[in-house]
């Protein structure tokens, strides 16, 4: 291998430059500026921001390389491919106020747009995104966008791999055209004001691994076609107005589903036995519904469950013996259980941090529960039980 031979200072530096250029041609030269259209598009976006108390966009200055600006990512041809501006919950001033300027449509190579936890980005859904042919990932979360989701979103953004507009103020129904977004692996519409039922077109999104519709005003039955989404690992439907039984069709999700959240709805009937076959399940929330009967014995097969919430239903004894290796949080409060004592599989868990067994028919002396078994708890609720206090000796 040829070696660089130091001689004079200037010739040595020149040799190093040539060595770098010809040996690593893929490196971006620091002095190269981003494309003029990208700079104009980003500065246009900045002009739509009316308040930036933390100086998040302080480095965005005309005439400087926009590939070096905060939150901006570029490819090696110096075209902007990502914009990522994230607010910090623990920093009250890390937010932006304003709107998403249409000028952003000039950034034609934009692949990912991440405007998350900025809190005060307002206006309607930014239809400028429809003019970005390379866009794959959109996360505009926890802001103040409002109005309806455009009916044409499916046709205009069919290439998206992920769409998250959770934590905004969108109203109306979920557009039927969303059925055309067959490349989606994540669809997060939670934390809005959406109404109506889940459109049948969502059943076409066979690549979905995550579907979150929680904290809306959706209603009707949980549709059978969700069972056809065989790649799902996360299904969040809590805090809506869904009614009827838990459909048997979702039993087909058993091989891969790890997170099932159906709490805070108006579901009725018995807890289906097939839920005990979800051996990959680590989180199950069926709380605040109208479920009745016993908890299936098949729940003993949920060996990987970490978080289980069955509170505020009409469930009765007997509660099955669980074979979990370690539960993190458990809530069985306000049902018709008479557990008599805290189950051994709970007290022996080395990782539990939250235990809620209010009004579960527990009868015990507090001194029987040794401190060494409770030091790792962050939250304990044993109210409305028969627990006697420690008797001090004379």
C-alpha cells in the first residue's frame, strides 16, 4: 500500500486532500451547499413558524448549508431527505407555534417528515405532502392540527410506509381511500376526535404491524376484517365507544400479536377462550367494559404476559392460576373476585412495579406481606379489602 511521505507542510496537506477524495469518494465535502430548492423550501417552512422560544431553528440561516441545520438530514448528493423536529416534554420551551408552510413541497427528495411533540403546530392536514413523490414516513404527532383528514389521502400518499397523526384534533370519519395505502406498516390515528366506524378498507392493509385508533370517538362493533391483518403486533382500540363482543376472527392474530388494548369501551359478553392462545402477548387491556363471567383457564398459557388489566368489568371467580415468569403491572380491581390473598405468582415477580387489587376480596394481615417482597413497587392499591394493620407490641 502506498504511504504518504511527509515533506513540506503544504504538500503534505495537499496529498491528504487527494488521498481523501480518491479513497473515500462517497464522503460529503463539508463546503458543499444543499440544493437551492431545498433551502428555499425549508426557509419557507421557517417563515410559517411564529414562535420558537428555545431557538430550535436558530441554525436555519440563508446562505449557509441547510444540510447542517438542526433537524435536517441529507443524502450524499446534498439533497434534503428528512426533517425531524422533536419537542422535549421535560423542557417547557421546546415547542414551535405556527403552521406547516406549503413551501415545504419544494423539498422534493423528502423521505421522512417528523414533527413530533411540538404542541402548537396548527392548521389543517398539510396537503403539500401530496406533492412529495419520495415521501415514505410521516409522523406529525402531538400538535394542534384540526379539520378532516382529506378524502384523497389514500390516492395521494399510497407510497407511505408509516403514517402517524396521533395527538391532534382531527374530526370526521377515517377516509375510505386509506384502503389504497397498502405499503403501510404503521397507522397511528389515536388521540383525535374521529367518529364513525372503522372503514372496511383497513382490512386491505396487509403489511400493518401497528394499528392505533385509541382515544377517539369511534363506534360500532370491532370488525371481523381486523383478523385478516396477520402481521399485526400492536392493536390499540381503547378509549372509544366500541360495542358488542370481542370478535372470534381476531383469534387469527395469535401468532404475532404482542399488544392488545381494548379498554374503556362498551364491550360485552365473556372473555373469549382463544385469548389464551396469544402466546406472544405481553400486554392485554380489557378494562372498563361490560365483560362478565369467568376469566378463561387458558390464560394460564400466557407465560409472556407483563401487563394485564381486567379492572372495572363484571368478572367473577375463580381466577385461573397464571404461569407467568414475571408480571410488571396487574389490575383486577372492581370486579366480583374473592381472591382471599394476593396470588403467589404476583408476590414472587421480581419486576412488578404496579399492583391494583382494589375490592378483590383479599383478607390478610399486612405483616404477612414482607417488606422484601414490596420494595420494588411504584404503585399499590389494595383499597376496599379486609387488610388488618400491624399490631404494635407493648
